[in-house]
């Protein structure tokens, strides 16, 4: 499963409808590199339930600022364009699935 790479130009239109799990990350971030394959696996097994998207906070500083990203990785669940839940750091797969289920 391929995730979406979002930019300031594509973000709002992309997440306007449906469930999107958005990973705010950076290339230099060690924990981000640990989280990425975990999210890819969750998405591969649950792609009918949500869409996985990523935002590189170094390339998209305005988006990181807009959503108050202070630490990475930060994963935010958006439903129909609205942020509804967030998790900071590397969490268990169940944490992310529970975010999706609870929304």
C-alpha cells in the first residue's frame, strides 16, 4: 500500500472527505524511521478503513506550525478534514487502530 505525501498545497483537499491518519515526520528523526514501517503494516492490513498520509515537517513547516507539531513523530487522525485524535511518539499498533475505531 502506498501512502500519500501531502504538502501545504494538497493537504486540505486531500483530507476533506474520509478518515486520514497523517504522520508528521522528518528524514533525520530516528523514532520516525521506526514508526514508518509500523504504520505501513497497519495500513496494509486496514486500507479499507482509512488512508495513510505523511507530512515532512522540514519541507512543510507551515503545516507543522498550523497543527502545533512540537515533537515528531506525531500522528493525527483527521475525519472529513477535522483533526479528532493525536498520538505523539512511537506507539503500539493497537494505539493507532484504537484511534481509528474510536472516531
